[in-house]
C-alpha cells in the first residue's frame, strides 16, 4: 500500500521534474523553428538590419548559436518597439510578419519562461519545506 509520505514524495518529484520537461519542450520547438521555418522568417524580415547582417549564417552555426539566434528573433517580434527603436527591426517587416510564425514564437517563449518561473518557485518552496 502507499502511504501519505510516498504520495508527497511523488508530488515533489513531479513538481521539480515538470519545469525541465517544459523547458526541453520549448527548446525542441525552438530548434524546430530554426530548422524548418528559418527561411520563412528570413523572408518575412528581409528589410530588418539583424537579418541583413546575419542572414547568410542564421541556422547554420550549430546548436547553441541556433537557439541564441531564435531567441533573438523571438525577442524582436515579441518586443518590437525596443528593436524598432534600436534599428534591428523594420516596422513594415513587423507589420507583415506571418501570424502562424508569431504564434509559434509566442508558444516557445511562453514554454521556456513558464519553466524558469516554475523552477524558481519550486526551488523556493523546497527551501522553506
């Protein structure tokens, strides 16, 4: 039979393991975007300075660089005012950015940030236990 303590142990394991699964899912989706949709992203942002400077090598410099490039592009799309002001993003490109790509970037970013926040809360709760 299971005791009340074993249920608590399993609950703790799931509470601490779930953020890692969410984070890995977000990273996998980001890699999917890099390998399957990078050409569409480059085409949608063809007038932007960031794509003009780095466009030839985007998605071709390895795993870590691909994740960093995708996070930069997601930041440009999700916080456009800052990047338009800095000159990295063209306002016309942002207005014409495909909605399905924007939705995928929002999902990826939400998964990763939810995992980070969940992990921080779980760590704080484990400290006060």
